[in-house]
């Protein structure tokens, strides 16, 4: 799926009090010293950043519900999809950890 925002992964780094977010090509999107100025070409990135907290909460809730369903209905129901589900849970946990300060 083609998205209008700058493709990820975006990377947050912090070193000696200097913080920045770079895109996959290493271009600085935001830092202590500069911000990501709005223009019509990067409007989608602004919307993505604004939606990030809600996406984080939605992913957190989805992950909790998926784990609860697995325990509630037992492993026999999920046996043919178990590896896919565990990989999805692992990836979701990995993404959620990135969002933590």
C-alpha cells in the first residue's frame, strides 16, 4: 500500500541532550534545533504525527485483546495460526517499546 507520508521506519535518537527524528534515508525530520516545516508536500507526515498517540493506544488495546482471546479460547483453536499470531504480537510489542521514552 502506497502511503502519502514519508516512508518509515522513522528513527528517534538522543545523544548528549540532542534529539532528532530521521527518516529511512537519514534525512532529519525534527530535532532540538529544527522542526519539520509544513508545506503541502509533507502535510501527510504532519497528520501521521498527530495520529500517533491514538495509533499507539489502538495498537496497545488490540494487542491486549488478542492475547486475552488466545487464552480464553485455548491454543487448539489457534493451532494452525499460532506462529503468525505470536509473530504479530512480538512485532506489536517491539513497536510499542519504540514509542516509550
